[in-house]
């Protein structure tokens, strides 16, 4: 797709812009470059590469081990205030309460 004068005028109206003739020509050129780049991106193979089963050279991004459960009482003992069994975090933004 190549942008033409009609498309630039439509975008000018949608954007509530008023461009001069040189600016329209520049916008047409730059929009053409953007569309060309987008078409190149669309042509790329976006499928993830397949990994042969049993290939240990690939490292997962996270451990596949469950996290150790923490004891809530030990975690909550450091809380400034506990409400309904949860940490209560003091308000950091907004107006100061007196």
C-alpha cells in the first residue's frame, strides 16, 4: 500500500491538522516508509522455533519448581498494621490525614 494525497488529506482532517503542501509531501513520504516497515514486519515468520524433545541446551525462563510456602505468622509479625490477616500499607500519596 502506498499512501496518496487523498489519504494524507483524510488523515489531516481526522487529526484536525492543517498542513502546507511541502508538509503534505513529507507526510506522504514518511507514511510510506512506516507502511513499508509494517509490511516487512508482517512478512516475518512469527512462529517460535521448535526445540527438539530432550534438548537440554534450552534453559527455561523460570524454574518449574513450586515456591516454598511461607508461614503467614512469621511474615505478618513485621507488618506495621494487620487488617483481616493482611498487611496494611500506609497511604503514600494524597492529602495528609491529621
